[in-house]
C-alpha cells in the first residue's frame, strides 16, 4: 500500500470514527429529548407525536446521510407516474422483500426524498426495542414490537395500529412490513421450500414463503384509515451482498427499487385463504421479476433517480457542531496537558464508541435474523 492509499485510508477511518461518535452522541441526546417529551403524552398526544416525528427524522437521517453523501450511493426508483404523485401524501403500508442487510437503508433514502422518513414505523421483533438508540427511537415513535406469539400479537397489533390512525393529516404514516418474517438465507430458503412443497405451493427461488397473518390483520383493521399498500422490491446488481460495512468503507452501491401501489380496499381479506393466496401470487410475481433482473441487470420501465437530500447533510453537520466541538476541545486538552490516566480513559472511550456502534449495526446483519419456520401456535406454544 502506497503513501497516498494510506493517507486516504487514514482520512476515511478518521471521518468514520467522527461520524460514529456524532451518531452515538446525537442519538443519546435525541432519545433523552424523546424521553422528556413523554410528560406531554398525558396532556396532548398530538403534540407529543409531532415532536417525535421531527426528532425521529434527526436520528434516522444519519443513515440516509451515509447513503447519500458518505458512500455516494444511488437509488433508482421504478414506479408509475400515478403512484409517484401520491408518495408521501397518504397513510401507507410498505411491504418489502428482505434479502439484503441494507435494504432498509436504501428504501430509507427513498422515504427521505418523499418526506416519509420521520414518521415511518416498523413491525419488529420485541427484543429490538431494547437495542440502544435504534430500538429506543422506534419505541418512542410508536413502532410495533411483536412477540411471535399470535395470541399476544393480536392485541399488540390492534392497539398499535389504532395509535397510528391518530396522527394529524399533515403527518402521514408509513408502516414497513416484511411478510417473509426474516432475512433471506440459503438455510432459511431450504426450510421455506419444505413448507411450501408440503402445502403444494409453487417454488420461489429468491424469496421465502410470505406469512399472511400480519397483512390480514392490518387490512381488516385499517380499511378507511390507511389508503394503500405499497409493494416494494429492492435489488442490487453490482454488489450481491452489500452491507453497512460496504457503506462505511465509502463503496457506492446502486439499488434498483420497484414499487407498486394497491388500494387497500382492493386487497381481498373476506377469508384468510383468499388473502394468503393473493399474497403468495404477489410474491411469485416478485420472484419472477427478481429472476429477470439477474438475467438482464435492470427492471422494466424508465427509472427515476432519487436526488441526494440536503436536509440530511444539514442535520449531520448540525450534530457534528454540537457534539464534536466540545470533544475536540477535550481531546486537545488531554493530549497537551492531560495525565497518563486521562489519556487511557480517552482511548477506552473511543473503543467504547466503536463497540457500541458495532452492537447497534449488528441488528442489520443477516445472521442476526430469526429462523424461518419457528412460529407459535394459537395456544402460544412453539411449533
């Protein structure tokens, strides 16, 4: 490695450490403000929600900043003109495939462009609410945490979905769902094929068999309250396994994202079987699209290139000023006149930041997902 390459690597590492520190320091401040805002909840829930939508954006836009500006990544959106006009203007459930470690990041960049990022919610595992910063922010902004026990989850869904209807009209809600239930891996795909073949369903090569219960509960409860369901399929051509660490190394990736809007009243839920069949048919179409993309390297239609967000870069620089100026002043003081003990503390503090950032990012890793096929029956016992 030459001198220039080493300098570039050093600058990248220093920049990333600064961003990691800013992200964690700002995240703790934002979560502390969210906690303080809880005193408003008994008085005026609407004001509480508006405050936390904006605080939520301050936190989540760190990720879209990494995608837009740090790694210079690109999102190409394939969507009809009619559907495009409604993005960010209605309450919507977004159903996504779940194959990549950064599928959420790239769709987050799309959401940022359409002003949907601050008021997004997710269906997530109950354990995720305890993940520092990420889980706390989801909790304060009313995401839905499920226990993988249908008897308990029915109550959680009913209450949680009702809360999402209470936001002002100027703050439309985007709720993200992964019907496959977990990220795609070869091991999970094998388990999924065993289940689908035992029931006589067609094979899928690139997706897991979707689980319809969440969609059925959503559509039945939210007709007349949410406007649509948005089918989303994300694919990467150049990087088959992009990750957060790809982005951290400033390696740009290009995401091809297909989206199609369905009116919520057009989704059949009169019977469980009808809805399950509709969802399976949708995933078969998605699987065929994925296969064609592998062969052709593109999707049908003319893509819309999502422009970089200037809001997220302004947010990132604001928090850098707030958190880094005191830090740099402290570091300079310790280096110039600090004791040996204080310098050791400084090194340990940086190591702690790296470990904490690594812990938070581990939630995005494919290996951290749940096992396919592990579910609970109506009596609450694991099958």
